[in-house]
């Protein structure tokens, strides 16, 4: 409800994403891009309809199972990085592993592996304030990788970066996609969208789909 009127962020949306696919979601601000991504990621629930992942209808599972789905199958990457400023890079990447109840020694090994995978093996003890914007986004990607997700949802992952650093982040995300991770990116950048297998454009809650 907005201003006394019912407002639907999405209307009659139907979208199927294949395992290992790279899909870009585009559209003007307020069009429903983030809402769609949040529904796919299990952060929001649709008021009608359903979301099915690997044969499991998310609307039919309890809060505990939904939380486990997010923690074990989805890696989130945000424009603003969402790192804890007082924690080291290693501690930031360990956070989802703590939620997954992984033993301390195991999560340190796993977090170190993830930071090495994004080229930050030499920055384990650095705080976010000691890193560049591109390095902070790499930490965020390492954190998303920590639980070995099948899907990465990235919301404007290059939005706070210059074109050079943004290009590096896209190379990294595309490599992860080629390694088999399903990649869903929300973006206003047409050059990023053009790299996707499919481009989903949302306007006024409705979507159109175009092959990349």
C-alpha cells in the first residue's frame, strides 16, 4: 500500500533460470529489480505465486529451511559491500560459515581459500578501511563464495567502482559463472548486461526477456 493505493512491485512475472546461467536484470529505479532478486534469494516472499529451486517450493518450507537455503545455496554481493568495518577480511569472510556452524579451524581454512581465489591471500588481516573499493568488493565476493553457493546474486556489484575496477570484478564474476555457479546480476550498466546469457528488463513490474 502506497499513498492509500495498492502497489505491486511485480505483476504476473514468470522467469525460469537454468543452472549455470548468467542472467542480468535491468530496468529503471523502482521497477522491481531488487524485489525480484530478493524473492529469488529467499529474502522476500511473493504475495502470490511461488518460487521453486531445484524442485523445492520455497513458499512451502518453514523459516528454518528458508534460512538454511539462503545460507547454503545463495551468495549475495551488494553495491555497498556490506562488510563489517571492525573485522578483518578473514573474519568478514568467516561470517556465513559461523552461521553454517562450521568449526573454527575449518572456516579459517575455507575463508583463506576464498580470499586466495579472489587474489587477496595477502590481505587476510587487513580491515576494510585499509582496502580499495575494488578490494573490498573482492572480499564481498569471497564471503559470498564461502558456503559454496550454487547461485550468486549481485546487486549493482560495480556501482561504487571506477570502470577499471568494475571490469576486474566482472571478470571475476564471469569466471565463477564459467565454473558452474548460476549468476544473477542487477545492473543499470548496459555493457554489463550485454555480457549475460539473457537480459531480463523490468518496467512497472512487468518483464521482458532478451537473449544476450
